[in-house]
């Protein structure tokens, strides 16, 4: 069994990491680290884990030897932990934003502070199995992308890689309240969030830099908080490149994703769920992608949906772990989602 320590285990992403790993046939969670709840039972914070574990939260100083470290800590705090653990463990997977961008100047622009470990930025393999599977097999440091970034880059990469679409794209992202984390502020109180469709990032959302980095596109992104608790949906507006057609776009998606275990192309002409919808993906590691074409024009709209806490975070991390260890990618990730919800 692989021994795993989870830092930031009391947060929403940390709780999902614990849920997935506790049901994983090859992992043993040996430490659930929380600076807020040391000594308390894990299931007192994550009640869905009652009877699944007897673990208690511990301080970082109590963590001894382990094979894998997963960091589900807030942005900026992961940098110090990476310095501390990078040489002490076989594999470190970071779910914060600290090592997603390879450019230190871009990090400062989008996160508002200078990066404290710029020399390590190029050492991290992006935690995107669909794009970097071969590199992940031998990685020691992995950085999992953000939730809306994952949806956006998976939606756009196939036609972008084949230069089938225009260089500029507008990504309209919508996310549930869990995307703000377990310690979100006043704006995410139920009284403020309920019934709202709040545009919280009309320009320069930090995930646009990640999508641009992985697609080579000129990405402009907006982000809106909706009333859902879980779920991300992105609607990407672009145009066909000169000489490209919609048939080539469809072929690009088939070629890129036909063998991917957690990508599903949604192509239905009728029905309630004919376009990707987060609601039926909750708890699952799937990303559903669909596109709508105006056959009489060069307009193309690509839609992607996922659970922000699973394929947009913890599930992607576990999928990367499975790839790195040579295990079936479905280990710990077989839950298909629920309907109705």
C-alpha cells in the first residue's frame, strides 16, 4: 500500500481527496493535516466520511514518512510546503494555484504577489492526464490545474492543437459556491449567494492564463457564481480558422478523446441533457464536452462541464496518482454521478 499524507485535509478539496483515497484499493491515508482542527476526528468536519475512517486531523509537524504528499492548501501557502517536502517523498501533487503557471511574471499578475520559488516552476508536470500522460508516468512533482481551467483547456485543446479555430476565444465560466472553499467570506453566505448570479470576475480571471498556457490561444475569460453548490460549466465562444470546417472540428475531438476514460463527448440533438450539464456529474470524475455549430457560418461554441471538486480538483489528482503509479486510471474514481439530483 502507498502511504499518503493530505495537507489541507479539512477543506472541500481536501475532504474529496480523503473520500476518494479511502475507497482506493492501493492507498493508505496516514495523515490528514489541518491547522484549524488538530486532534479532531476527520468525520466531525466531513460527516459523509462517518464509518469510513477513524482518522483524526494532525499538525504538519506530526507527519512522518510517507510515499505521497497531496497539497490541498490555499494559494501561496503551498510554496513553503513544496520546499519542505519535495525531496522527502516519492511524489508530491499540488492542488493549489502556486505551480500551475510556468511564468513567474504571469503568476504575479494573476495572483497579486511575487512567486517565492520561481526556480521550481518548470519542475512541475501539469496534472492533466489527457495531455501529459507520458510525462506523468515518471513525474515527482505534479500541479493540478484549476476547475474552470480544466474544463476550458479540455474543451479547446483538440481544435486549437490542429489550428482549426481563431486565436482569440472568450470563455464564459459558471461555478457553484464550493469553488470558493470552506473558509469563503461574506459574499458566499447563503443569504448573499442564494438566488444570485454574481459576476465576480468580469475580466482577467486567473484561470484564463492556465487555459492560454495549455492551448496557445488568446483567452479572455469571465466568471459568474451561480446558486449551485457544486459544478462548473464553461461556454467557449470562438470562430473557425480560415479553411477549417465543422467536420474537421468533430474529427479533432474524436481523435483526441475517443480512448479517454473520463472524457465524454455529448452530441444529442434533443432531450434535457443534450449539452454538458454539471448536475449529472456531481461526485464523478467525468468531464462532458459538446459543441454547437452554426453550419452556415464560422461560429463555434464549445461547452464543457465537470464537478469542480472532483475532475476539477481531487479526482484529477487521484487520476494523476494512478497514472504515476501504473495503476488503472479508474481506481478510486468509478462513481458515475447521480440522476435525478
